[in-house]
DNA sequence: AGCGTACTGAAACGGTCGTGTCAGTACAAT
DNA sequence: ATTGTACTGACACGACCGTTTCAGTACGCT
């Protein structure tokens, strides 16, 4: 008798996951369906379901894969985030504007808005998780004396709002210069207001 | 022979449009389908198609209806937006946090992210249009001397980014106090940096 | 050689989708 | 009374959906 239980990890699974990840970065996962996806990754719906259990589980796996990309960024930034809040925010913005991250950021925004309406779906925790990741990173960049104060939280919230708002603008307009200018100005003001 | 051409406006059409609008404010329009919607508004798919021509046209009409809500806000704000950029931004934020606008704002975010991936769909122009509306309102609040300068545009972009980023936070967290605090602090800094 | 494991293909299932067909009903205007 | 207009119900169509069934094939291990 063949296996037909969840493999949870195998060479073929990893390979198809990477291909599928590339596909959703381009096409989003709102209207994703198995047959076109399977064709794009040179496989079949049958195999995708065999390796990933169900479509819902596949979506969850893809979102986890996306988060892995983001966690890798956080590790990188943590290493050199000793320059304070605004410095860390500036580094994050540098990552956000990089053209090769557009797909991931569109996917992030899509999951974010999706989770607001359907908290039960496979993408539910994803948006909150990334937000918490960013906030935690910003907190870590703050001096310990400020980190746990009310104004420290407010400054973190403000920096994050600035980054995310500018990101929305950037994704829609593609105007790197204008948005970067606004972020720089905002961060400079945030810096100047430091006690 | 019956009409079977587009009515484009009628009492019944208006009535169903309002009901359908209430429905999508709650459920979003990503996964909207005619049969559940028709049941919710006590009608039938047949009638919806008769009155709105096609599902795509219905979605466009619903988005136009949403925009009408927003335009009404802009008219209100314009009347008392003589207090400068930060004052106007503060007024906008006051509108954004109002609980009865959550549905509209979730719908806005959904259409926004949607239009990034599928510029051909019925929601394509919607997000850009609202952004332009907001930017124009902010521009109008600026003194004429600053309105057409590069830094004027930058300050507008910054204010808008702050509002939209804080809105993302608010929609996900519901934390009115923290987000409002961040917006107020950011606007105060923007005000202090005024030449 | 025999067997278990990992993967794959073809076809079908029941379901929902947007839309079309064909029939009606209610009612104001003539 | 007749006619035209506005709306509605019942139902079927073809397409696509996620998933299942049943059949394999390729290959390492003993």
C-alpha cells in the first residue's frame, strides 16, 4: 500500500514550494487556483494535493515561506541596528524600496487586507505576525531606557506608520524619489524631536 | 416585448444598490458572488443582472457608491480646511477613526491591494482615485505659496503616509488610542518643522 | 526476485460560479 | 380592454473549482 499521508518535507516538495512561491509573488494568491498553478510549476493538482494535503494548507505553507524571507531580513538588520530607532527605520525603508521585494510586499499587503475581513482563513495570523516582527525590531533598536516607556511605544508606532504609509504610496505610484524623500524628512523630524 | 436593456437608474435599482453596498461593507467584495448577495438583499441573481448588466458592472457601481461616501467627506472638510496642512490632516484622521467608517476603509484597503495585482479589474481606478482625492485636499489646505513647491509636495506626501500607515495599524489592531497618539505626535513634528 | 516508499496521470465527483432562456406577474397609460 | 414597461421566478448551460478514486511507474532495500 502506498503512503498517501502527509510528507511534510521532501526534496520534491521543497522544489515545488519554491516554484509555487515564485508564482504567487507574481500573481497574488487571492485568485489562485490549483490547475493554473500546477501548470505553471510543471506539475498537476493531484501532486500538489498529495504533497501539501489541501489547498488551504498549501496557502499556509506559502505564507510561511514568505515570512521566512522577512525573518531573514530581520536577522540582517538586527546585526547592525545599534544606531537607534530612526536609523533602524531608515534601514528598513532601504529594504522596502528594493525592486526585487515588490512581489513580497504586494503579497504582504494582500494578506493584510484579507485578514481584516476573514480572520478564519489561512492568511489570518500572517499580517499581525509581520507587524509584530517589525515593531519588535524597532523596539530593539531603541535605547533600553526608552523602550518600555509610553512615548517609546508612540515613537515606534509613528515610525512604523510612516514606513507602511509610504510603502502603500510606493507600491501604487512606484515613485521611489518622492516617497523616499518623505520618509527621510519624517525620520529627520522624529530624530529632532528626541528628548 | 419587455425592455431587457440597462435601466441605469430606477427606484428598485437604487434600493438594491444601497442594500448591496451594506453587504459588501461587511463582507468585502473579493469573494462576493451573486447568489449569496442576492439572498442577503432579498432578491435574485436574475434581478441583479437585469438591473446592473453584469457582475463586473455591479462591482464598479458599488465602488462608485463607496467613493460617493468619500467625496461627501471631502466636501465637508473643504469647508473648514483653512487651518493649514496639519490641521486638515488632523481632521481627516478624526474621520478615519470613526467606528462607522471601518467598513468603508476595509473596502478601500481591499480595492487598493487588489488594484496593485490586477489593474484590469473593475476596481482598478478606485484606489488611485481616492489617493488623488486625499492628496488634492491636503494640497488645498496648504498655503498657496507652499502648494507648488517641492517641499510642499513632500510635506503632503509625508502627511498622507502618516495617515495611511496609522490607518493600517488601526484597522488591524483597533487600538484607537495608540494610533491617534502617534498621528498627533507626527503632525506636531510636521508642524514644528514648518519654515 | 520481491516489497515498500515516493511520486504521478487520467478521469471523475459534487459543487458553485456568472450568465442565458423562457416564462410569467403587477400595474400605469392609452 | 389592450398594450407596453418594469420587474421577477425557475431552471438549465458550460466552465471552473477543490478533491477523490483508481490506476500506475520508478527506484532503493532486503
